[in-house]
C-alpha cells in the first residue's frame, strides 16, 4: 500500500478540521465546491471523476538525410503497419556511392589474391634457399665449401624467411582492407535504405507534412503518426483525491459519443506537481483551483481489437476509485462492444 494511501485516514480529517476552524461556512462550502467540480461521481463513496479527452502518442517520422522527395505514398488517415513505405527520397547519389563501395570491395579482394600469390612465391623461394643452405652446410662440414659460401647461403635463407613473413603480413593487410571496404559498402547500403522512409510503428497518419518535389533537410518530419497502442486520457483531481491513488490502480472511461459503454483503464502516471486546471477542461472559476494531472491509459490488448475505431480528441469522463477494496458500482462495470 503506497505511503500516501496509509496517511489518508489522518490527512482527510485534519484537512476538514482546518477548513472548519478557519471559517465553518466558507471553508466547508469551498471544499464541497471543489469536490463538486472534480469530485465524487453521483455522490458514490470512493468514486471520483473529471472531464478529459482521448489522446494518442504522436510520432514524427523524419528523414535521416537531406534530399528531394520523389514520392509520398501515405495519406492522412491511413492505417499503416510497422515497415510500410511512407515516402521515397532521391537515390541517384546514394546508388553511385554504393557502386563505388562495391568496386572498392572488389579491389580489396584482388589485393588479397595478389598477396596470396606473393606468399606462394616467397615460400617457394624459401624452399630453394633452405635446400641450398642444407647442401652448403654439408659441404662446409666436409671441408669442401669455404666459409664464404656458407655465409652467403645463410643470408639467402634469412632473406627468404623475411620475405615469407612480409607476404603473410600483406595477406592480413589485404583481409583488413576487405573488411573495411565491406563495412563502407554496408554503410552506404544502409544510407540508401534509409532514403526509403518507412513507418516505425503501427499507427494512423495524422498529418502529411511534405509533398513530392520538395527538398528537405536531415531530421525534418515527413508525416506525423498516432501510436494506436498508446491511448490515454488526462484528468485533473484535487490533492485530497490524489493522496489516495497509486500508479497501477484501476480506472474507467465513459466517452461522449458512446456513453453506453464503459472502457477499462489503468492509472499510469500521477503528476508530482500541482497546476491550475487546463483552459480546455474547466471554466474560468474552476481554473482558480490547483489540481494534479492523472493519466488513465487504455489496455493495449483492447486498443489492438478496436484500433480502427480509435479517434483522438473525443471527450468524456474519467473515473478513479480511492478505495480499491470497494467494488465498482454497476453503472461503471466494464462494458465494451463485442
């Protein structure tokens, strides 16, 4: 049980007694007015409500690179799956860079072939030098070959060994060049792929911001999408109610166009700071009171089932329960379309 919830039995009577001690008539009236504005639903114990509207998380789908837009296939209102093509930027420059990167890979592979041939040649020369050295050693030991012949054979053998090691190093260098060239090719390919702008999430196109033929800078959004898996309603409640709520608590939503249905929700955020009631929620008189924002999120499984019906901006009422041990009243029992 949250800390604030445990304090409720002491906090609420203390607050009421403070109001009463100051001015019984005015304080009690002001408190009742506050609860009436944001508070109890139909006088039911432990159920509080507030006006709000359905909102969905927006995502600006932008380009990573500057360029000219060749086409925009997404229209406002389209429901897109993750990976669907939204727009296409010009690819001529990127394709030229990709061809150059592929040529660099071929050049690096050719360098490896040359290095391998050089190694074979060096190993052959080493074999000859080793055979000559062994023969001269035998002749020197028998007294037939002079010391100078042995010295020449030794130097030739050491030189052949060094040539082999250098050829092996050239092979490793050629392999590194191939890896670098392939990495460059992959980077150019990724840049080319990024010129095809795709939907990062499943959602609905809210705004189409640019048209074919326009030149846009890197980072500029082409469309704005609604994330239909993140739909919520913000409501505003006074401190006396906030003190008894916790993230994860159940909530309910009733929307104006479909008021016969009760939508389940969950409290996913409670603002730690108070604010004046937003202008688009209450009247001028009510904005004089400080309240806290509470976010009521609709379950993702339910959103997936009715995603074609989701419309942001729809107004309604959000309900919270300050006593989790008390059942929801009958008219707030979950009721969604089949």
